[in-house]
C-alpha cells in the first residue's frame, strides 16, 4: 500500500489540512482560524480517522515559531500579534492526540520549498517566497539552502518609511506604523480604509499605496539578499492588478542603481505569482513531511 502523508498549513485567517499519497493525490479541507482550542480540535478531528495509515504530518505555520528542538518552547507559535495565539503549543497539542512523526517549519518556508520543487523557483538558487495575507512573512532560499539561522527570517517586520499621505497608525503591536506588516498586511488595509481589502475597487488609492509599500520592502530585500527572483503569494496578492503596480514601483524605487537585466527588461519573470497558486503552502507542508521521513533535501539545511 502506498504511504499516506498528512499536511497542515496553519494561517492566521484559515487552516488547510490534507491527506494523500503525493501532490497529485492530496485531499484538502479549509476552515477559518478561530481560537487555538477550537481550531486545533478541528485539525485533530480531521486526522484522527487516518491515524493508522499516516506516516507523517508536515506542518507549515504562521509565526514567529520556535524551531529549535532543544528549546522549551519548541513547536510553539510564540510572539505572534494574532489575538489569542501567542504562546500556543501547536506541535505538542497535535502530538498528544495524533501519534505520528511531525515535521514543523514556517508556512512561508514550506511554500518556498514547494515552489522550488514543483513551481516557479525550480531554476533559482537564491529566491524569496513572500506572503502578504493576515500577516506578512517570507521564506528565503540562499545559495540553494532554506535560511533558518537564529530563528527564521521575519521579512514582514522590516522597517519601512511611511508614505507622506498615509495617516494610518499601523497594525503591528510591536512596531505599529513602522514595519511592513504594520502598514501593508490584509488587516492593516482593512483597518486603514474601514473595509475588507477584497472590497476595495481596483482604482482606489489604497492599491497605489499598497504597491508602494510592497515595492519599498522588496527594494530592501533585493539590495540585501540579491535574489534571482521573488514569488508573491498570500490573499492580498489575489488582487490581479497589484503585481503590475509593484513591478513598476520597484523599478522606480531602485532608480537604475542595480544593473541587472532582469530588473530592467525582465521584471515580469523576476516578480511572479506562485506557480502552485494557493496550494504552495499545503504542498510545502507535504514536502516537509516527506523530507522528515526520507532524510535529505537539497534546499533543507536543518
Ligand atoms: P492566511 O493569512 O490565513 O494564510 P490569506 O493569505 O488568504 O490567509 O490572507 C488573508 C488576508 O488576505 C485577509 O486579510 C484578507 O482580507 C486578504 N485577502 C484575501 N483575499 C483577498 C483578495 N482577493 N483581495 C485582497 N485581499 C484579500
Ligand atoms: Zn512589526
């Protein structure tokens, strides 16, 4: 019998759980993120019937998370701004009820892995997968390895200069209107304009401002990490017109300084949407599990 894998993409707005034998046979369910108690119970209920056949469950979670197995808080979502979710033992809670090996990493590291394996980044050694959704986060691959380092990258909390016409006080409880997430996450857009991001018309100034903030952050990443490409995922990027605005503004902000042809004539293939669409995260979680079972993976440096 073929091996059955489980995967969880834990997001601030929605959770995705899946079981199957591989990327082409992977049955998914999605449900909204409520309290940790309710939401993790739904996760446990989903996997319980498969417990005997499951080989592993890979978990890609919103962060910050503790990834150091020797740490007391290993497997926890730690200092998240998401209400009710700080210091949640996500791994321990699942482990208590579902007795299979668990693999654990950030949602964006998982998505970066999947795009490297099956998606837009198959030819890149240095790239970023950025999500702009409930929060903003990025998975970084550098020299062909997924970066973990001290903790894991937190690209959403880089400082950004505020737009002179923006009076919004910011959504990040740690950095207020000083960081990327505080200014440009889905909830920041909703609070600034007093309506859900998805209900703002395409010609609203909100999108110019949004593109400006994303492009400023990307300029920082281009200059510090020198990626060969950047993948932009997450709910906010579902606005189809946004990526074009970001490409234009990134060129504008870089102002011709970095002399790479990709940034001049190849912007359409430099800043891209995920090839795997909204499945990047859950397929990445599947890969995390497969790597845990199978050992090595070229992108995985842990
Ligand atoms: P999660 O953060 O749970 O992974 P998403 O990446 O879908 O989930 O992010 C959810 C955020 O994205 C919400 O703030 C929501 O308002 C915003 N969002 C979702 N769809 C759209 C859309 N089509 N246009 C603009 N914003 C969207
Ligand atoms: Zn912040």
